[in-house]
């Protein structure tokens, strides 16, 4: 159990969906990093992080997301972000982070993307 | 303005974010901009925790949140390593490095999201200030709370200590004395007069109480005119009488009142005419006088008038050991009276000022009492206890005055705290207690706008600092805390322990005394605790007597 943040993974067709709930700051980001990577399925994998109930993410938290993207990319997978709260999305855009992640509006969009020709495994 | 100190604990980050979020949104910032602010603040603080603070026991950061109209400024002040980021380097994200070290993004966030960031390093102290403007005008229907208005008062990040007061009069008077000593002997009279002016000037520049100053001037004038008896009467035109302010040879009369009617002084005052007689007891006018029958011999009574305003009367009397007043003496009298008149005006002004300050204080306390019923009467008791301690130690008049006002007003900042928090029965949430802990700073801000009470503000700001540094808002320790604040700390704690509050019942007096003793060296200045024990009997007696009384000087 990590203080302040809760992770919950579920399987949806050929993707792993992880709900991230709470906040991510300097006090708990290390624990989050370990837990997140533990939840990753064996490669190659596509992971959707549902940030619907993420209140705050610090720079080290963003770095963990980048590291996750980097790792999955190496194995022909991808991390996508679902339901990014508007203010966090605003920060993403301010930083130019949208180039690193695809931001999804709903679960169907995620399913459609992963089952699209050329993407399916 | 919000002002608080955080110690280096990562758990504190969440509270600070919550606070920034609440405050910026309350000030009309959009959700998005509020989030950018809390994000930048969080990154800055985490960076300071990780890289700025050195491993000392004073690993603390002072944070000030100030709203200037549409802009918020968040300042971080700490002692430790300076932060001088190479802004150019932060412009592009070094992706592999960020991924490998989970580090380097924070500064990028701060510099990208904030409008401006100032880094300042001096003598081991760092001040970093983040600035951000809100993008849209605030909704005018927003109810601007008192707190909000207070927050918009001008910032005070670094307390500027005024340069030590130089006394121009002192320098001048040495030169003037040399000049006087060089004067030819025939100007002896002028010399005495000038010497008197210099003395008065010197008195005025010292912090002697005005009463003493008037006594000293009267003494000097009567001495120079060779009169053993003298009286200074201040007129109370409304009540048609005088109060004897100062006197020589008739000390019992000081403080008593004299009617305008049937007195020599009254005649002088009402006619605005100088009287001088070689033997007053032989003058037929004197026969009608019922009071003031103590004058004998050479007598002079003169009205005291400054700029067309009659202030009172001065009487000089010598029981025939001197010749009647000469014309030359009468000519010089006006010059002799000048310093007295100025001192008198000064005295009356400061009395008036004091009275109006006490009136203002009374109104402020009334406003607080109305809001927070539990503290009603608290301010006055804290003042009584504080003054019992303050009067025991060698403090100058000005300091005692500041302590009296500060002890009365120490909780005035609670005007800016929500009633729901003030009167809450249970424990406060972290955010609520952060707001509550801001009352000393709000108090200081309220008083800063009252010129005469500006010094009082500083004492109020620090009345929750603990001797061991564990208090707030700055975490000052020991003698870094103003002595007045240290006194109020003891008085306030004792009073709070011995009275009913929403969160506790009154404690037994003796148990409270033990608590104060236990706090010596931790919460309280140990030497002041000793003084507190010395005046304890008086405090316990006072406690029974203190009820609503008119506010008056207590030193």
C-alpha cells in the first residue's frame, strides 16, 4: 500500500487498464513507480492508464510515465492516457507532453485503437 | 498575505498544494491556472527539500503567498544552498536523462508554467519568488471576504530594520554648547535662555514621559527666575476648571482640580492677562480668592497661549527672597515660555493620540469579541498579565506601550478567520489549522496600516513563536523573538488554560501554573517564567478583579 495513491489493474480484451487514483508527489512517487511496473503485463503489451481520479502528478510522476512509455515502446507496446483531468491536460499541453502520449476520451476509443488493423497483435 | 513555515517533511507537500489551490481559486484564478500554480509551488518546494536545504536542525522554509491584484507571488525563503538554474538548459527536456533519473522536469515545469521566477541569494539566505497572473477577470459577484482584502495588502517579505536612530539634536547641542561657552559674559541672560532651550530640546529627543518633561521644564523655569514655588495648570474649558499638572513646593496639589472662579489662575486665564505683584497677600484682588491661598510674596501668573489656543496658566511665586519681576525679566518671559508651550502641546497631542489609539483598540476588540464569544474578556486579561510581567523588567516606556497594545490586540487577526473554524469544537483539519495559524500575520497586516501601531504589529506577528523554535509563523527561537511577544506568549497561554474554550474546559489554576513551569525553555522564555512566578499572586488576584473596565494606560 502506498500513501496517497491507489492502483488497480484490470484486463479489457487485449489491453491492460490501470486506474490511478489519488495524488502523486515527491512523497510517494518511488512506491508508485515500483507498483506500476509490477502491474505491467509481459511484453509486448499495451497499457491504458485511467487518470480519471488522479488529483495531482508531480514532475517525477511524469518522468515515471515517460519511463513506462519508453519501456513499452522498446517492446512494441504503448502507454496511453485515458480521461486525463482537464487541469492536468492543460499542464501537459503547456509542457508539450501531448507528443509523448495519446490522450483518450473513453474506454471505447482505447479498444478501437488497439483493435485497428496494423495495431492488433 | 499568507505567511507560514514548513519543515522538511515530504508529507507537508500535500497541505501546501491544497492551500495554494484554495487560495488561488478563491482569488479568482481558473482551475487550470490554479493547478499550474500549485504544481510549480510543489516542484519548487520539493526541489528545495531535496537540494536546497542543508542537513541542519533548522531545515525550514518560510513561504509567503501574496496577491497583488491579478497576480499571485509565492516566495520561498530558506537558508542553504542557492538555486541558480541555468535557464537555457531547462528549455529543452533531456528525455533520456529524465527517464533514467526521474529528475530535471521540475524546474522545467516551474519555468514554463510561471510568468516570472526570481532567484535571490544573499548571505546564505535564498529567496525564490514565483509570479503568476490570473488570465480572466474575477467574477465581480464574488464576495470579497475580509481575509481576501487583507491578503491584497502590500507585501512584506523581508522585515526591513530601520537604521539605528541617530539623534541630530545630540550632535547639534554639543556644538551649540561650545558656541555658548564662547559668548561674552554680558550675554549671560541670553546664555541661560539658550541653555534652557538646549536642555528642553534634549529632553524632547529622549524617551522620557511627557509628564516628567513638563515637571523638568517647570523646575528649570522656576529655578531661573529664582522662584521657590511654581504651578502649571492645564485648562479644561468644557468643565471650566484647571487640573494642576505640575507644581513646585505644593506637591500635594498636583492632580487636583481648581475652578476658574475664585482663583487667581482663573482670573489670568479668563482675562488672558499677565499679573505680577510684589506681594500677593496684600493685593486686594487676592482677598476674593477662596482657593490657591498658598501663594505668598512676589507673584506672577501668566496665561499659556500657543497659536491662539489657550492651554492653561503658569504661576511663579517667591516668598520675598527675590525682588519684584523686572521689565527685562518680563520681556524675556515669552522666550522662556516657548519651550514649555511646545512641550505642553506635545503632551496634549500625545494624550489625545493615546486616547484615540485606545478607542480604536476598544473598537477592534469589540469586533473580535462579537465574532468569537469565547475570547471575550480574554484580551483584557492577557493585557493585565502581560503588563504585570512587563512592569517587572527594565523596559522603556515605548516598549511597555507597545506590549500593552499588542497584548490587547494579539488575537485581532482572528477577525480574518472563518467563524466555523474559530468556534469549532473538535480538532481542526490540516488546512483549517494552517488558516488558523495565519492569524498572527493577519493581525500584523491589520495594524500595519495604523501608523501609530506599526510596531505593535511585529509583536503580534510573533506571539505564537516558541522559545525552542517550534512555534509559528517563522519558527524563530530564543531571543530572536521580540521580548514583548515572549511575554504575551506566557500570558496568553496561562489565560487560555484557565478559561473555557470551545475545545476545552478551564483548567485548575494551579495545574495551569505547573504547565507554564513545565514549558520553561520549551515554549516559554525561562527567565520570563521566573518573573511570571514572581507576579503570580498579583495575577491570581487580578483575575478576580478583571471585569469590563475602561481601557486605560497600564504602565
